[in-house]
C-alpha cells in the first residue's frame, strides 16, 4: 500500500503510512478515523467572524504553553512573587518575550472571546438546537474571566494587590452570604499569602482543567451539530 | 525556462517535490524560530558559568561569629568556612567525598558530619570515620582585619 486515504486526506509519505499501519494493526483506528465528524469541511459562506472561536482556542493553547514556561521561574510567595516576575522579565533570556506573550495574549483572548460571542449572539446561533453549546460557552466565558482575575494577582504588585482587594470586596455587598464569599475567596479576612496561594492554584490547575474539559464538549457539540447556516 | 532551473535545483525532480520542500523548509524555520527562544529561556546563560579557580574570596568577619560556620560559594562550589577562634578560620569544600551531600559543622564534637551516611571529617578535611573515601579539599583561610579571606591552598 503506497497511498492512504482518510476521508478527504490523501497520504503518500511512506513513513507516515508505516506509522499508521503500525497503530492500525494493533488498535484498529480506521473505524474511529473514518467517523464523519473528522471530515466536515467548513461551508463556503463562512466569513472572518466565524474564525474567532478557533482564534480563541489558539490563544488558549498559547497561554498554556507560555504559562508553563513562566511557571518554571515564578515563585508564588508574597516575598518573592514580584522579584521572580522582575527576574523573568529582565534577566532570563527571552523572559520578556514569554511574559509579554502571556500578558498580551490574555488581553487579546478576552477580545476574541467577546467577538466570538457577539457573532453567535447577533446571528442567533445560540438558538435551538444549539442552546447547550451556548451554555458551555458561558461556562468558558466565566472561566476565562476568572483566569484574568486570578492571574492579575500573581505578580503581587500594588496594582494587582488592590485590584484583588476591590474585586474580592464586591461579593460582600450581597446580603447574608456576601461576607462568607469574600472570606472564602481570600482565605481569610485580608488579601494575604493565603489568597495568593489559592489564586495561584486556581489559575494553574483548576481553571485549565475546567477549560480543557469544556472546550472538548464545545467542539464535540459543534462537530455533532454542524456549523449553522447563513442568516 | 524558469521551470528548467527549478528542475535542476531540486535534483531532477518535479515541481511538486520542489513545493513540498519549500513547505517543509518554511515549517522547519517557523518551528525552529519558536523553539529557539524557549530553549534559551529554559537554559539561562548566566547561571551555568561559575567563578574560576585561583582567585580569592572574602566575606565580612562579622558574618561568622567565633564558634560557628557558614556555607558560601567559592569556585562555584559549596564551601564551608569554620571560625574556631577570633583569629583561626578554616575553609573546606563542603561536598562530601562519598556521594556529594553537604557536610555540616558540629561545634560540640568539633568535627564535620555528613547528614547522609554519617561520614566524619576533621577541620583539615581528613576522614575520621564513615564511608567517605577521600578527605575534603581544604583551602587557605585567614582573618585579615575585618574580613575573612579564602584562597587556593
Ligand atoms: S554522602 Fe556523605 S556520607 Fe554518604
């Protein structure tokens, strides 16, 4: 066999084909790869605004990669957080680049998320049968904003400290449960090392896990339902 | 005409293989360009260089009170400075010759003890007991005015 056809894809490279055969003989992946969901082509009526979901996904992967790299030098303690961020920016080779991509990528991701959401909203794409996908999208929106909020504290600057003081103060305006929520978010009465530690944990473990799960759901649903028709 | 030039350049193959090669090269350049900063980032240049041998190292005498010891970096290796009397200091490599743990000074026993497998050394680095096969390298140390100096023995 010197040609391999998987849906619309034709593979001629002998090395790739031998890898494919190796896996196929052992796991029988043809059945899965032949599933229709892998070969839906993008309809021709799609325009630039249909790309923003994918762009957001790309921004997210960029944030994961640069985030892991920042994690190599970042120290999540009140005494050293700021110094380690300064060290990354000024001393580590290309640290300015990695941190810059993470910082600006976060901002750009918020913009692309809202453009994507605007398109879905104004074209009425969220309507039946796609309500569930809208719901997962909202979960992803909340996660993205939580990423911004928790990530903002991590450099432990004046700006990030007071932003977190103000941000965690907001829920305390709620009657009865407000103060409990505030204390839960801060891990105490004030923004302290405990707050930094839990924001760090949420930023690097909880939210990435949640976002990856919901992105998978989001994309499976798109694949299952197909792209919605033109207006 | 131009077709022929291309044909010759890609060793007698056709337009397709030339284009494939171009795509491959552009991908390789793009991936290489993205990986270069990442590798540089993970291997910071400044921390791999140590200070070279033959030089002197000094530390303020106040930092090591009489009867105590301090771990410093000399020749980019962990080095222990022990001050037994006002004008008596000793400097030794702190890397145990057994499996490389950092030895500690025990003031009451007046010896260096390795916390890993209990090798014992005296102030000159000689092995007193335990599994260490060789003495610790010793350096010249002296108190000069308000500084403690170390140089190669
Ligand atoms: S490493 Fe020091 S005794 Fe084994």
